[in-house]
C-alpha cells in the first residue's frame, strides 16, 4: 500500500455496522447536555434519538442539521467530538432556543419536544393556555426552574457592566422609580457598577425579570448607531414569563417590573399596549395600598432601592397622559398629586410633573363630559403652574459639553416637562381652533404649538434616539398639525399674515428633523409624521400663491380632483376641498348661505368629515407602532378638532 493510501485510510473515520436501510446522522444521536435543550432533546446526558429527515433522497444534509447549522456526519462513522463553541456563543444560542420556544407557545402551535430540565413545561403551558391564560401569557414552571431559565438568558456580567456604564443608561433606570431631589440634589445616584450586578440563579423570578427589563431599557438609551443590539428578546422573556403572572408580582420588585415594562412600551411608541400595562400597574399599586401609604409590600431583594411614592406618581403620570393621547378615560380618579407650590423636598421639575398629572385628569374629564366652561379654569391652572416655578426654569434647553450625566438628565427632564406643558395648552384649546369667535383659544393654541416645535427641535438635536422620551414626538406631531391646519383655514389668514413665513420655516425645520430621526432610527412615527406634514405644507403653499383656501361642505358628497383626502383609522375620511378666491372677504361672499348646505357653519370650515372608515382596511386595535405608527393619536386629534371631544360640531361639517 502506498503512502497516499495510508494517509487516506488514517484520515477516514472508521465505519460503524448499521442495520440495513438505516440512514441517520450522528448529530441526531449525540448526547444532550444543554439545560435549555434544542428541539428533540430528552434528559441530560441521554441520546436525542430524533428521526433524521432528508428533503429528498439525494440531499447531503438532513433537515435537523440544516436548522441547527451543524455538520451532518453519517452514523456509519465513529462519533468525532465537535469543537466546543465559545462560551458567549453558547449562551446566545440558548437564549435563541428559549425565545423560539416562547414564541411557539404564544402562537399556539408548539409541538416541540423539550428537555425535562428546562423545556418540558413549554408543552404543558401550551396545553393549559387553551383553558386558562390567554395567548402570550404562559403558565410558569416552578419558581426554581423558571429562575434558572431566566438566569441563563442574561448576558455575561462583563457585557452588562459595559451596557450600564454607557451614557445615561443606569441613571435613566433610577429616574423611573426614585425622587429627582434624591438623585440630583442629594447626589444619591447609585453607580453603574452597583446597578449592573446580576442576580444569582437562585433569585426570585421577579428579581431576574427586573434585571432583564433594565437591560432592555438600557439598550433603548443607546445612540442610534448602536441600535444593532436588540432589547426585544429580554423584554419579551420578562413580560411573557413573569409580569403577566400576577401571583409573581406581589412585591416591590413586581411593581417595579410593571413600571419598567410600561416605560419600555411607551418608548417604543406602543401606546395602546402601554395603557393596558399601566392600568395593571395602577391596580397592583391599589391592591398594595401604595396610593394611601397603608403598608409596605414585601421585598425579595435587599438591594432594591426605590421610592413607592415616586413609583405611584410615575404610574399615574404615564397612565393619565397616555389615556389623554388616546382619548380614553383614566382609571386613576379622586387623587390629588401636587401641592399648591413646590416644596423644599422636591425639585421644580418633579413638582411640575405631579401638577401635570392633575391637569391630565381635568382635561380628560372635560373631554368625556363635553363642558366648555371648564376650559377657562384649566387654562388658569396651567398659567398658575407656570408662574409657580422660577423664570429660569422656562429657559430653553441648554446642554453644555462640561455637563456630567446627572446634569444632562436633569436638563432632559426639564425640557420634556416644558414640551408637555405647552402640549397641554394645545390640546386644551384645540376644539376651538377653527371658531372665529374664539380668538383667545385660537391664539393660545397657536402660541403653544410654536413653543412645542421650537423646543422639540432643540431636544431632538441632542437626543437623537427616538426610544428616549417618546412622548415629545407625539407632542410635536399634534403641534405641527394644529399650526398647519390653522394656516390652511381662510378665516385665520388675517391674524396669521405676519407669522406665516416664520411658522412655515419652523414646520419645515421640524420635518427635516423627523426625516433625520427616521434615517437614524428607521422609525415609522417619524416617517409618517413627516409625510403628513409635508402633504399639508404643499397645500398651504398653493393657498399662499392665490389658489384659494380649503373648506368642507355638507352638501358635496363627491370628491373632485382638487380635494385632498386623509384616511384616519377609526375616525373616517378627512376631506379638504379647495375654494378659489383671493381674500377672506371674497371667501365670505362665496360661502353657501342655505341651511341645507351649511347648517353648522360657525366659521369658514376647513374640512369635512365622512364616517366611512369602516369600509377601509383598519389596523388591529392592538396593532404595534410598526403597523399603526400614530396609535390613534391622529384619530383623537381630528375628533377633538371637529368638536367630538366637547360634545359639539363646531367648525367642521359632517358629511
């Protein structure tokens, strides 16, 4: 035998005697060692014994090895130990298998075989879910096995240390559940090294879920260039395995988890799902008696450091504000959150936020009851709030290079509170924007809209990640629409003549900023808000060039080529019809004067509403921001503008 033949013989693995007709690969028969087993594993250390399938008789690789991305070696050869992948790769694979199993159960189609140690309960959960919890909320295993599974999903300690030490991540997590005065004035900010410590595998599941949610929130705070990291898997794991099970939440850490879950959803722009989570948080806080400071709930982790008073206020702030944006009633009633003026124990921003909680409730009550008289009272309250803090507090956002993270965060909080304050003025006076007899409401609404847009540009020039402080984006959207529709309405042309150029330039700057944010973040809300604003800007430009103004007519059910139609989900069709004239005086003379054509014309109407939305493809009521970017905020805006929010039909016509 020559040397080549000897080498060939030595390099070829020895064949194993197999039964006739057997065709299986060695990988499908390899020992099972992972706690979070792959599909087909049984008990640890035993053989898989999985049926080896090939797509066709001539296929060189079986289906299982294609899915596992492993070499397909026939059983006729002696098992050759495979090289162990790096530890971080093994951990990542385990997380991927685990999340895949979770999603299978959530879809209701899990037929996966699972290991008794880490996966057998998935099948049991899928079976029980048909009779018990809904899709997406699984029956958990014992707390010990759940804790081991959650712990295995955590990144390495080194990765978590890096994540928490990046930018404002660790500070942002603390801001959600701790007093501003304690953090910014007393200097009791916990270092990132303390915040990033991973709990042991023996910790309670809610403690591990809290860490997973904190990691997801920290990933959201990264600059857009670093958003190749995906926090969704950590959020999904915590929300589907822990926070949907009320029996696991009867502690400080449980309430903390639900707050983190809601904050994550708000940052994503998923307002509808966030509202559901926030109402669960409010109910949980009520059951714990936190709203009345009755007693302290139990605490699993001695290292937990939060303020229950701050948590309760933060839940109320988000619940009421999201409810206001979505046109919903609030579930938190009969509670006063702010004192008459800031106390020595709270910062101006903290007092302002609590005062805003009370105003959210007043505006929601106004919208639900349809009482115009309360507008004056709420307007006076907003003015009193503005005068209760120093003038310096109202200065525009000013970020300096020498600022530390605490100073930077305090500046961001102040800027966001300012934007929300002016947004409240816009929302309060919006139903009367197109009424000629409401000059005060009109001027206040437009003034507030300009303030929102000016401060928004400065804010997003510093914070380019849309997953940080998401509410300001909805504020800017409403402000841009209000300002544009006011300029499109012929009845406002005399009072806005000297402000047109600066207003249009301001809106175009906002559109440019939205385009920039979309380019950095691939964000649907920024893209759609820019698109709608750009369409209305084009209409306004045609009006300014003497092509006429826009109005709605109850008698005209047909659309012409000059009509602009906006489809608003769950609202209907907003039709902007053009009427050719060169001045407001000419416009008044050309308005229809019969009651059949214009029975509700209090002023020259801008648009017509046709409730034919039921014929259009509507997004699902719980659709995420990727399918419904505005989440219904646009619906509430046009409903309020048409008088729907105050029980009337002022300014617009119903077609």
